[in-house]
């Protein structure tokens, strides 16, 4: 995927909320990091370069890889840092908050609300997390903060639960070129005896709505074929309530690097994504970018994002999931067709495009 560097014109000063640097990596942090790097690649006028405002303590991600100057500010942590230190520190700059939360009293800012899962799937989250998100997002939607989400499905969901007009919410899809541009680290295949073998890949955390329990029948049926079910991902116990038992015969490889994930996507016979609820569904597009056929849950967000480039199954029926995957494994022609469609579909989703759209919102707000 090639992009042309955008030359930013006009007077616009931007800051990004760098709280994600202090959080474990998941889909939201991925969005924030890739968006930051895309904005950094633009040709900015001298003296107008964006900055990343971050907590002074507990940086979990290396700031040298983000592409923008990291400005540590304040002495607080977490949500308190965001509401007080960050709110004071971005004065004079439009603030981009890419990770679901933002200062309540921030002026000239946007917040990206990735989905309405805390409203639609509340049982999957701790009560503290649920309460904070519901209160904060409701308030933000009734201030002058610009609201952005990642799919039309999420726009409709947020409109319903937060009781705001869909016209108030702007849609900026995610990108996937991050996974295609890294060099695959095939050592993970050798480590787990997967090199040269057929296997089916799933990626997710143990949140209930990720629905990994729906892979039990598939794990059983693949075991009879001598084909491993490989599951990659992790869990943040402070966010998710309850745990989902992994299929007994699955090979769980835990959190992996982008290079290892690229190797897994590229080598897998197919990728299966049984999630019950998504705002966008980035792993499906990542798989397509790595030439991997996708079997996806038949849910609105994945239909919107994957289009005709996926095979859809009923995520609430474990047997349906297994039958869909096994049918695909037995049909090389359909696998090839899904690979080709996936290649084309992935080209529609780039971080460069997302960053351009965000900058346009910032310019409009600061007129």
C-alpha cells in the first residue's frame, strides 16, 4: 500500500492524548499508535509540528517509536491525569483523543469512541469500568467535543445508547497497512511446530463478547483432522469480568509481536473471528492484508467492514462455526477466491486516510 505524503497547509496546532502509552496494547492502543505515526509522516509547516502529551510516569510503550515529540506533563496518573493534567496542558492546540476517553472540560478536541460495547455487552466489563465509561461518554456527547467512531454500525449504536443524533458522530475507519509492512518473524512457527503445517488461527482476548468459547466444536473437529487451532491474544483482568475457557485442544500462543502475528496470518489456512460484538473488527482486515482467508461472525460491523471478502457463520452456534471453517478447508477454490477478495478489500483501509480525515475535522473546528 503506497501513500503520498500530505503537506499540511493553514495554521493548525495539534496535540494527541498519549495516555495509551501507559496502557497494555490492544485494539484501541493499536489505533492510537498507528494514527500517531500516520500524522507524524505528514509534511507539517515549521513550528506547527504536533506533539504527544503523555503521563510523566508508567510509560508502557517505548515513546521513541511513535514518530512525534513526546511531552511528559503533570504528575498524576490514569483517568485523573487525563481530566486535570491533560486538560490544562493542551491549551492552544486541538486535542485528538484516540482512545474512548477525553477531558470533560476540554475545548477544541475530538474523541474517538470505538464502539458501544459497555452499553450493549455490559456483562463483559467490570462494574467500575462500565460506570466510568457510561458517565464520561454521556457527558462528552453533550459538550462541544467532536465525536468520531470507526464504522457506521458503531455510529448507530452510539447514537442509540448515548441519545445523540447520528449526524453528531463522524465515521473514520481504521487501517491495516501496519501488519503488511513488517517482516514476518517465522520463528514463532518453528517454536510451536507449525512450519509447513495446516492450521486455523484465531486472535482475541478473553472478553466474553470475543466469544472464544464458540470455537470448542471447531477445536474438536480440527483435532480429528490433525489440524491445530491456534489462538493468540491476552486479557486485561482489570477491564474484563469473567473468563472464557479456551477450547481444550487449542494451542494458545499468548501475546505476539506484529512480526510474529504477520507470520501466523500468512501461514494459516484461514482466520476465524467468532466475535459477538465489534465496533470495527481490525483482526479480520489484518488477516486479509496478509493474504489469509477470513471466516467471520455474521454481525453488522463485520458485514460492513469485510463486505464480500469473508465467509460468514453464526457466532452463537458453535457447530455453525466449525462447519463453516471445515467447509472452507475442503474447498481450495473458495479459499483462493477469499484471498483475492481480501487483498482488494484491505486496500480500502489505511491509517494515512484515517489521519487525513482527523486533520480535516481539527481544521474545521479551529476555524
